[in-house]
C-alpha cells in the first residue's frame, strides 16, 4: 500500500492547499515549502501569560505591560503562528469559504508548534470557543470544534463540545475597538454541566486571537464554574498592534 501511494504521488502529486503547486511527498499538511516558509511561527521572547511576542530580537520571556497592569483571567495562552500572509488566507478559506477539509492542516500546524506548551501545562480537557446558534446555522459548522476534534485525538484529551455555550449573539469583533470587543462579549457565555470541569485544567481553543477579549471572557466563565486553571491555544495570533 505504501509503495502504491508513493507511486501515485509521483504520477499525481498532491497540490498545495494555498497556491496549488504540486507537493510530492506532501504528507498530511499538503502545504508547499514556499507557503509554509511564508508563515511566521511565534517564538521567544514572548509574554508567558498572553503569549504575545515582544518586538525585541533575542532575550528571555517576560510579562508584557498589559498583563502586568491587568492580568487576564486565563493562566497562559499561546498561538502557533502570526495571523498574516498565507496562514490568514488558509483560515479565511476554512471559515468563510466553507472549506471544512482545511481543519486538518490548521490543526496540524497547531500540533507542530504548540505540543510542548500543551504538555507543560498538562490540561485535562479541551473546550472549543462556541458559536451562537444563529451564527452556527449561517456558517454550518464551528471551526474550533472541527479543529478541536483533531487536537483531541493527537493530544489524547477529551473534547467537551457542549460545556461552554454562547448564550447571546454578538456582532463581529473585527470591526470593534479593544474596549468595544470587551463590552461585546461580556455576559455572552455560560457553562452547562459544570461537573465536567470542576477542579479540572481546561485547554480553551480557537482558530484566531486578536485582542483576546473573547477567550478572556470564556476563561472567566470557566473559572467561575470551577475550573482550576484555563489555558488558551490558537492556531493564529494577530500581530501586536493590529
């Protein structure tokens, strides 16, 4: 079977999800070296709490000014890559272009870059950031749930799809200022079945974090419901200042 697959890859090489260039021996990612090389991994030095990279070259991880002045309700957050260039296009195709098969390469990028962080914080469960039922009907799927299923298998953690709910609709965050985003999501989430998270370490996951308002509100609600710790993982983190 492996020989047959290799032979077929030579005759009909898989195409890159983004640029459609042939990618012989692509593996499960199906992204060419050029597109992968144009993505920017998030590396140290960064803030160990919110995960935002510092603008300096070299140095050690240290708290950012925002986390020193107003510590967020989550215990730590990490994004795999910066939300720009090819990664931004890949996420937009998945979420807005209804290309649900792209959940796998996006999740695999998270696994590639975030596994050491996840292992270090030792979560008990994964909880995806939920969509309101109105948005879910419009889109047809929750991208965080789809990617969470891949992460759940890889990291061998239960995926709790129905524990955290968005109880009221919110306007799109992309058009709002940081202050407006915080107000927009305040009171928008609730927990059901808190017995599943009481005293447990939760890994909250989503595709993109910009200002962090949504994941902060989710973390606050999860902590209020008894979670002992909440850590955030996302495929992408908006570049500082966006």
